[in-house]
C-alpha cells in the first residue's frame, strides 16, 4: 500500500535536514512545513508554482535547501525574499527563525494569494506578504535580501547591489556562473557556501559597499 504523500514528505524532510547537517526541526516546525507542502500540492494543480512536487525531491531541493540558507542569517533583524513564488526560501526561513520578520515580495497576484493563504493557515505571525514589483518597493530598509530561482537575475541585481549599503547583504541561491556574471557588471565582496547534496549550486552572500552613516554593521555568525 502506498504511503500518504504528506507522511512521505515528513519522513523525507527529516532525512533531508539530517543529510544537510542541519539541526533537528521541532514537531511544530515539521507540522508547519508539511502543511505548506500540502497547500502547495493543492494549489499546484491549477497554478504552476513548481515542477518539483514529489515528496522526496521537494523535501530536499525546496525545503532543506531553503533551511540551509537560514544558517547564514546571522544577526539580521529584517529579511526580504524577492520573487518568493511558491514560498522558497521565505516560508521555511520564517518557520525556522520565528524571531526574524520575513517579508515575501511577489508581483504575481495569484502566487501572492497562495502565499497569503499559506501565511494564514500556518499562523506565521513573523511573515508578511507584499504584492509588488521590486522596482516599486522600498527594499533599502531590509538588512538581508534573499532570492532563489529568479528570472532575469543577471540584469535585475546589478543596480540593486550597486545601491546596497555597507550593512546590507544579498543572499542568492544560485549557480556559480550567476555570481561571475554579476561580478562582470558591478563590484562587491562575496562569500559562497556549497549547498549540500547538489553538484553545482551555492549560496552566495554579496555584501553592500555603499558608505552610509550607521552605528553597527550586520555580521555573519
């Protein structure tokens, strides 16, 4: 008899988190992520949120990868996820770090509705969903910007990086060639962390250079 996909996901998530070398999730965190996965499966039948939907693949490539990024939040007190889409990495990060206010920015109305329903069903009080394009949004007040699998990233991010203050960081889930393309357009300091269980994906953390008056700087733990 085949296993229920939600139960299969829960088991796969536990295994993926362990294989990524992350700390164990609490029962509440696991339940919230399983609820998100359940909502994702339901919405994905009528809205193309993701091609990766099978329990084992989703647990590894969406959820564990997003949670891995949470390891590099450091002392950031505000986080903006640009083009949040199906909620990665915003929702797993919000679940893992309830102390950090997370804003999911999504321009697509239907995807934004999905995110808002997920926020309400998961009762994520530290998550805010905003329906807007990045160009129309005041992103400069956030200490950490994140983005994963965003279209036109190589043309969108150079002006953002160029305007980032010295106490801001941009965390990209990407392949190394994207960082190389960005470096050809704009100057920045960067560090990279290979994503476990992948062959060519990294978390690249780009540091802002623009001088501003500030009393403290965000640093990685």
